[in-house]
C-alpha cells in the first residue's frame, strides 16, 4: 500500500482544493442505539491523527445526520452501530445523501456488523466497513485511503 | 481483634527478608521477571507474594461470616449449599410471542429464572409506530406497546412460581404498571410476585445511554416506583443498581463499584426524603455487576462491594435490619471481552469469568453466548451458555464451601485495597456535591470515556492482550461465518396492526382524560405517579402515549457533549 498522505496531496492538488486543511469527519450515532463507547473512542483517535471531528451525540435519524454532515462540510460520515438495525438505517442514510445531493460525502460503518451484511451495506452507499477488532491504525488509514484514492470534493 | 499475633507477623517479616536476600535474589539474577510492574486491570499494584503480614491490620470483624455483617464472605449463611445461584439468561426479540417461545425453550434446558430484554423503542418510551422506531422494532429485544403485549410475553408461564427480571429503564414505571395489571388480570397474588426491574436511571445517563427526561424527574420516577413496589409487590426488586454498564462503557472495577455506590446513596436519600424508612425499602435494592477478565480482581471486587454496601447502609443510613445491608447481585460475564475473531475462544473466556462470579458469591448469573460479538445469541449459543453454568454448578465441586478463597493473603489484601479506593471515590463525590449533580455535569461520563480510551490504547500497544486479535495470531486466525439469529421482518407490521386495533377499540375519551390527570400529577413532586399509570395501562393507553404525556411536562434530556 502506498503512503496515503502523499497520495492525498497529489489528488487534492489535481482536484484544485485546499490540501492543507485537515480531513473533516462527522462521527455519528444513528437511530436509538445508545452504545457510544466506540464512537467516542474513534472520535478521539481521529482527532489524535490530526483530523477535525464533530460528534453528533445520540439518537439521530438518518436525515439529522445528513443535514449535520452538510452543515459541517465534512469529508466523511463515520457511523457506529451496535443495535443490529444497520441495514434499514444505512439504506435510509444513503437515500437522504442522494436526495440532498451529498453523495460525495464518504460513509464509513463500524460497530457490530456481521460479514454477511457487508454486500448489502455497500449497495446502500457505505464506502468502507471497519471491523470490530480494528485498531487505531486501520481506522485512520481507512479514512485517509478513501480520500486519497478519489481526492476531496 | 486482628487475625494473627504480633509475634507471628514479626517472624514472617523476618523470614521474608531472608528469602528476598537469598532465594529470590538468586532467581532474579539468573532470570529477570517478564514485566517491570505487575498490577490489576484497575491499576492496583501487585506484589509477587502475599503473606500474613499483608493482612495483619485487617480486623477479623471485617471478614465476619456469610450472611452476617459486613457480608464480606457471602450474602447468605449457607450460600450455594442452601440454594444455587439462579441461571438467568436474558432473552428478548421480535413480537412477544417469539420471546415467549424462547423462554419456554430455555426453561426446558434448565434455566431457573427469566430475564427480558426490550427493544430500543420500548426502552425509550416510544410506540412501535413512532417515526424514531424505524428499523428498531423487536431488534435487540422484545417490542412492548400495551398491557396485552406483556400478557402475551408471559403466556403459559406461572409468574407466582418463576422470578422475572425486566431489563427496563427510563420507561420502567410503565412496564411495571403493565406487569402488575397483567398479573392482577390473571388472578395472581401480587405479594407472591418475584423478580427485578433494572430501573437504574443515573447509570443510564452515564453509561447505557437510554433516557427520556432530564435527570431529576427520572430519579423521581424511580423513587415513586420503589415506594409503590414496597407496598404493592413487596417481593419484587424495583431496582437493579447496574455497575455492569459502567464497565461496559469503559469503567474499571473500582469505577464500577464506586460509582454505583454513589448512585445507591443518591437514591436512598431521595426515598428517605420522601418519608420512607430505610428498612422499609433497602432490603429490595438489588445489584448487577460484570464478571470481567482480571480473575482475582473481579472476585475481590464482589467481596469489597458487599462490605462497602453493608457499611454505607449501617453507618450512613442507620439501617437496623440485616437484609437492608445485604448486597445481592446478579452477574453477567463480559460482553466486551468477546471477539469475532476465533469466536470459539469466547466459550473459554465466558467459562472463566463465570467461575469468578461463583467464587465471588453471585446470586444469579447470565453467561454470554459465544456469538454475542455478531448478533443476539442463537438457541444453540444460549444452550452452551446454560451448560457452562451447569458444569460449574454440578461437576467441579466449587459450591460445597462458602467463600473458598476467603483467608487467602492475596484475596484479603486486594479486597481491602479495593475497598479503600472505593471509599476515596465516594468521599470525592460527596465533596463535589453528590451523584445527581455530577451526572448533570458530566463528571462520571468524562471519567468513563477517559478510561475507555485508555483501555483502547492499551490494546493498540499490545499491553492488554486479546488472544487471536493482538497476540497468538496465525494464518488461520480470522472470523468465521456463523449462523446468526434471524430478524423477523414482519415484526414491526404486526405491532403496528395491534396498536391500531387497540386505539380503535378502547374508550379514547377516558384515555385522554387519564393522560391529562397524569400530567397534572407530575407537576407536583409529592404525588406518586404509579397508581394513575396503572389505571392508564388498564384503560389500554400505550407505552408511547404515557411517556409522551410526561415529556410534555418535563421536557427531554439534553446530553452534555463529552468525547
């Protein structure tokens, strides 16, 4: 794997955007799931890695999350879900992103998500899924890689 | 009176110095120890060996005898000889009928108590047709909208014979009302109903994060529930003070016990302020702790918790009945310790944690399913979990002697160290203005988030080992496809149809009138809301309608943004 931070610079320059600004991430909780340990840990990890992080707090509908993502002008929405309702909620999140013409915002999923749901989540517009046992490195590189490969919009 | 004579202790100290200078020094010379520092998970320093000198200062009265103050050695005089712990596996999913079927399967497998998980809309006081319930109905627990659903949930189960634990929190007072109404309808003697509601609001705001109203009205609802239950259903525990969730959200063993004791103190003060005598409700306070990975720390945690609780009830609240000072605990093994990678390893993790809970003296236990890191457990996983408890209970002879580790120099020292640390936290909470104020300020939340982050970094660095994840990983270490519990897509529709039918067939004018009366009562702090709520559920008001009526009075909780 190439060094993603270098890639990011190159792609950013090509897309003609300000590459010096840090990656912006909205860490979100969807639906009624109250498990926020993981979301808060991830928020700190991304912050430690130099990203700008906004946390939604609990009990957000897909529509709330998309509105917040647009308002905060983030590159990535990172959703942590442990309630088993990931399929309907990510489907609705994808629909809201399309409806608000915000499909350029990457969606990364984490939490308790069985492998056999990965394909369906991908169809709903989830760009990457971070497995449960992921360590800091994987969480950070997953986001950097998404942005490096496409550039920022 | 201490446990040893001063002369014996002097002798041991002298001998230990000799041993350190000779045998130990030589061993360290030829092979250094693997780590520079040894400590428990919560950071208490561990010596390489403990002797009588380490417990010379502990008075014999702090150990006492099982079933007697300060209960260090156990809650009851005969412990498992008289009554084994209750095998109480929690279950709940889909419509009430689906969970009812699982209950019957588990009773047949040898489970001795029931425990209900509710879905998120039910926990948060929303009906199944509420827009926020989208995608969540019957998912992580059973969906309950009306008293009829409670009736369906326990169909064919004799509630006078089996105890029922209800894992319900912000909407607990409504579920209690439904439980009582359903039991009355079946003609049960309410004085014979046994079981437990979780109903621990402060731990919700800091850990499990299910809430409806601001903190103070939520505590008032608990106060009303405790006071009503003490008279109406005297054998039911109206609260399970849940350290489990404090651990689940990142807290260590000391935080688990210290914070939950701080909450216990706050609740007792509320009920006493409302005019009830401590001995009239304290015997029905119950507890729920985790059994986590650090084996001896966990065993000592249970022992220290019993002693601290007994002292709080006796010294601070001047309880007179021994039952008011006896900490009874349901234990669940640590879901956080389970991994998707090589998930069969979870069986071993759970078995060891369960053994720790038994050596620590639990009264009831849930062992996690090996597939818990994937989804809610399958029937097969639940059967293995029940078998794990049965093997510990029936095959390995750990139940014949009470508190078999009592008297171990190490166990007694660590129990004392943990107790001392718990008192320090309790003093700090008191100095800072008490638990309710600190929950509102986010003080506990910040401590727990910091602890969760520290634990995550320890796994990152490899300092905390997770076998198959960051240690002993080989080419075949991976997560398998497991058969997981299926979700019933029809579940939501059925709940919605039933709600529509209820609303079409009841006296809506009466429901509206009662809802208005409930809201009016809520405006005053000194009326118990339970009688009106029981009237409401009997009139077929829905859970969502009742919770919403009070939201109009009290507003919703706004979470402090702590990351």
